[in-house]
C-alpha cells in the first residue's frame, strides 16, 4: 500500500472510529435512564477489558501484563475513567451534541498544558487558535444567551481530564510496550469500578444487560478501529478527523433523542473545530508539505 493509500485508509478508519464512539455515547446516554451511571460505565469498562485481555493474550502472550511505568499507566487509566464518568454524568442532563462538542475542547487544553506544564513555546497563530477555541466553547455554553446548564461544566472538566490522559499517552509512546498500554487503558478503571459499583448495583432486565454488553463491544470496536487507523498513518496527521464524532453525535442527538440543535451550539462547534484543526495544521505543516 502506498503512503497516500495508507493515509486515506487511516483517515477512513479514523472517521469510522469517531462515529463509533459517538454511537457508544448515545448508547450510554440511553442506558443512564435504565440503570445508575456507575453501572453503565462499569459495563463499558468491564466488557472492553475482558475482550482486550482475550485478544492480547491470543496475539501477544502474557507480556502485556507487565509494565515498565506502573504509576503512569494507572494515572493514565484513572484520567480516562474520570473523563468517562464526568461525560456520562453530563449526558444524563444535557443533549449529546452539546456535551460532545464541549469534550472536543480537549485539543485546546492539551496545547495550554503543553505551555504551562511542559514549558513549550507557541506562536501567535496558536495563541489565536486557543482564544478562538475558548470563544467557541463559550458559545456552546451560551453565556449571555441563556442559562448555562451546570452539567456542561462536567463535560468541560471531562475535556481537561481527557487532555491529561492524552498527554500521558504521548509520554508513554515509545517508552512502553504498545500491548501493555492498550491493556492498561481500561484495566485499572475496570478494577476500580467493580469495587465501586456494588453498593449501587441494580439487577438489569435482560434487554438492559444486553445493552450493557453492547456498549462494551462498541467501545472495543471503536478502540480497535482507531488502533488500525494509527497503524496506517501517524496519529498526529489523523487526529482532526476524529471530529466526525461531533458530527455523528449531533445527528444522533437530533434523530434519536429529539434534542434541539441551537444556533449557538452549531456556531460554537464550528469555531471549536476550526481552532483545533488550526493547531493541528501548525504542528504538522512540514509533514503535510512533504
């Protein structure tokens, strides 16, 4: 496969992965009306961990159980768990499209943390993109245009913990075995949730149990699709195409849940996506030119 074909395959798989994750969140939003949020998240994490363990054991042996950076792996898993918990709690109160759009403030947060924590320097273009992204996020939150639902603050907090998760993932790339990182993405969260879910557990109806299994399967499919995408082309080139999740979430929000798509949400999402793509382009323009 030529480099162009690999890139196109990676783009296609990334778009599919983004749409899959939106479907998973829509399924999670529906499940929160049937069982406690903690139980929904447990279903996703437990099933995905079981499936991932089986896959890795079959393809790589038991090496994935060893890690050279246990503290960072656990911290990374906890950050993703926190992001998932905040996001799914937000989904019990606000439209899927709004929460998903706010979650995609993540690239802006990653850039800010790179400056504040890693002491990276950025130019005026990226500073402008950060300001624009912040303005887009404010449009989605709608200050001055109506009451801000507090749950959107949870989605914003989810974008921060998701950004920390991504930064830790970047840090571990090349320092840690890829199979170990894949396993530890949900393993720590599955263990923690198994302990926390007991007090709130509600015996689900068979149809609800099937949906709890389905959310884990869909999450696993999305993860594997993204891994295959990143095997086809560099993740840094593919990341903006994950915005397909925002588009799919908007369609599902309208078609499945009957949520209204406000003008401020649409405009804010467009500004947020444009700012994220601008940051991506500034980071990758030399590679794109090549």
